[in-house]
C-alpha cells in the first residue's frame, strides 16, 4: 500500500511522517512519535483509553486513521503536563495490560476515570477525579506509601533538554527531537 506524507501538530510540535493509509492514530502516536501516554484498551471505541484531542475535540484514536489527523492539531495526555491521569493504575481494564496490579474493579471508579479522561473541562475533570479518590479511599484497594519522583542525569555535551514535568519515566524523552550535541571545538 502506498504511504502518504502527513504533517501533524502534536502538543504544539509539528511532525512530518510517511504513513500507511490504514495506520491508526493511536499506533501513530505510540509507535511513530513514542507518545505512549495514549493507551489502547478495547480498540472498539468503547473504553476511552485512547482518547486524544483533535482540533480540541475528544476523539477515539483507535477509530481514527493517522492520515485524518494530517494538517490538524492533536493533543495527548503528554501535553497536559502535570495533570496526573490515574486511569492506567486503577481502571479495571488495566489489570492485565496496565498497572492495576491490585486487580481493583469498581464500576463507579471506572466511570469516574473515563469521565476524567474524556473531558477537557478542568472543573469536570477535577470533580471526576475527586469521585475516584473518594471511592479509592473507601475501599483502599492498595496502600499508597509514596509517589515516585523521577530524576535523570544529562551529559553536559547535550543541550536542549527540557526536564519537567516527569509524570512517567518515558517523559524524559518527550523533547528528544530538540536535543543537540555540543560540538567539540
Ligand atoms: S481503545 Fe478503547 S476506545 Fe479506543
């Protein structure tokens, strides 16, 4: 199949890539751009794990082709900066493929986590996550002892590294396209 060149602006940065016409936007984001904050769950447009913003409108990236995003603006969870999304850790769909190691399953918590992901309204997101926190505190599926902080060292030979915020270890490579090696002179 003939690939097509597209330019997509993701989280404020333009990317030009040759893509197969049937490449899903979720796969494009995860495998081409290494933006793994966009998760894949049901792959049928039901769970909302893959939701991204396309020109500010929430869409299921598992039902959207990458070529449809050509010339448009995409926002992923990485672009939300320090807006921690607890979906991967506590949604029941993440027991096998995510970090829900406690296998916690609470339909109300699932609903709150999905609502938090799907809305771009900060007040609604805050309310959804507050509901999730109340349910979590009532059932205590796991005892949270600490919140991880990520640190990494950068060689002085490399410039252009932006270090924050780091919500996941992979975030340290978020701006790798802007990194430069200082030439030895
Ligand atoms: S992966 Fe479930 S809606 Fe896309």
